[in-house]
C-alpha cells in the first residue's frame, strides 16, 4: 500500500534540487541582459523566434496534457508554492514545539530563518533571468539600483510575505490554475475520490485534520481547494488499518468520479498526444537545423556600382556574423559563378569570438564587359571552420549600361 505522504515529500525534495540546479546548469534559463535563452545545452538568441516559439508551445501543451490526464497532481506534488508553503509551515511548527516555553524566541527564530531563506530563494529565482556569477556580485554589493538588484529585493520581500503569511491561501484565492483545471478535467481525469457505499466511515475526521487545504474530501472530489495530494488517503488507510478492517480505506485515487481504476485513451487524449508530438518534433527539427554561426550578407544599393581607376566595376556589400556557439569560429567567404571577379576583404577567413557578433563591409570587383548582362547573378558562399557549415547566398552584380 503506497504511502502518498512519503512519496510526495520525496518528489518535493527532487523538485527543490532541480529548482536549485537548473539555473546553474543552463538547462532552462532566460538570460535577459544578454538576450539569451538556454534550453538543454542550446544557447538560443532572442532573434531565434522559431525555436523559442516551439519550445514554449511544447511546454504549454505538456502542461495541458498533464492536467487533462493527471488533474491537479501538479499542485500537490510539483508546485513550488505548495512545496515551500508546506516547508515553511513545518519549520514554524517544529520551532514552536522545540521552544514552546519561549514563544517570542520561537517567532524570532522562525522569521529570521525565513528571511535568510527568502534571500536564498530569491537569488536562485533571479538566476533564471540573470547570469548567477553576475547576480552574486550584485548581492554582495547590496545592489538596489539596477533592474537585477531591484528585482532581487522585490522578490525577496514577496517571498518572505508569501511564506510567512499567505502560504496555501494563494492556491485558493490567487492561483488561476485551480480554476483552469475545472475546464481541462473530464470524466477520465485522475482525482482523489471518497467512496463509502456500505456506510463504513467511522467519522474520525482524520482525513479532514490531515488535509493541508483544510477541506473535507467526503463532500466532493471537485472542490477547487483540493489539490489531490493523497494525504487523506494515508489518513483513512492508517485509521482503518488500526481497526484491522479487512480492506483499504474509503479514499483512493481513481480515473474519474465513477471510480475507474485504469487509464484509458479517448479521442481527446489522442489529439493532445498528437499535438504534443507535433511540437516536440518541430522543436527537435528546429534544433537539429540550427546553425551555430549565423551569417547574413546584403548588397548595399545606395550606390549601384562604382568604376575604379583600374577600369574594373565595384559593387559594395555588408555582412553580419553572429557566433552563437561557445567556441571561437572562423568564416571563409568565396565567390561562385562570377568569372574573373575578386573578393576584396580586409581578412579572409574572419574570426569570431564565442557569443560575439561582428559586422563589416567588402567590395566585389569584376572587369567591365561590353555586350554583357547589366545584372549578373552569382552565389556567395560562407563556410564555417571548424563546423564545416556552408551557407549559399544568391546575389547580383550590377555593371554600368555603357560597359555593355
């Protein structure tokens, strides 16, 4: 028989550790000052909207699909508000029990420890948006002038007030997820259900006393306050086990209000699965096709051409190279399908430092040809070293009409 309380606390610990490690491992992090989005080892730039779009849509539909299938299990097992609120209540309860004769000391110890915890949690949270090494420097300098410093101070204050006074009241008054869940759930969603067809309930009220949301699950499994944490299941099993009742408790997890014991697919779940797979496939394809070095070349047509003292025709171009990798890269430009032309670059290959973006200009010269085409189409290639990536840019070379 599963001990849901023990399982829940283990999941809470795992979630807490993940919360601490994610911003330092760049698995999922949005670096606002540098305009970077980190996703499972990929450093995405803010202008890579396609990949970020697929990432956000994939995560959104994963949450929706999980809500349809597992109901509010997220609230009871994975939600940071639930995890830290329960931890805050447990710490306060223990301190007041240990320092029972000295209530003011217990209160001072609790609020002091909560203040330190708020600073730490705010630091970790802001680290999802500001590089941690930069943030810790701001923290030690007591920075409250920059956006990062002000945000850290505000999050610290809100965290302290939340876990000192609000806690689980947030779930029943502010959080929109509980209201949204009412629209997402259906007859096959997992929930905690009370069933007593033979009137075996002994009215011990332990399920009510142990409920973190202070509700009576016997009234309905669809109460908006119920987060389906399973604490009432353990309570009922414990009491009936002491009475040596030859069966489980009267409360259990079930698929839907009718008491289904097995998960079943229907059209709604199949469609959701296909949508999640579509966005997962789109995200995987976008990441696989992503080039670490982004090269852009445009023709400068403010002046269509110029004629040099050597009699050759010159066209002007601009380039931009963004190195989105963590290694130094080099880009080599070369011409194709433009006979007797010369590429005039100050240096070729061009070195680009990790995370840097450089811009520059260059000319392409070609001999004037009478009777030739006014516009000549050619390709400009940009090859990246050592990645071996090659981009081809279709371009045009313009000659003066009198040279034809």
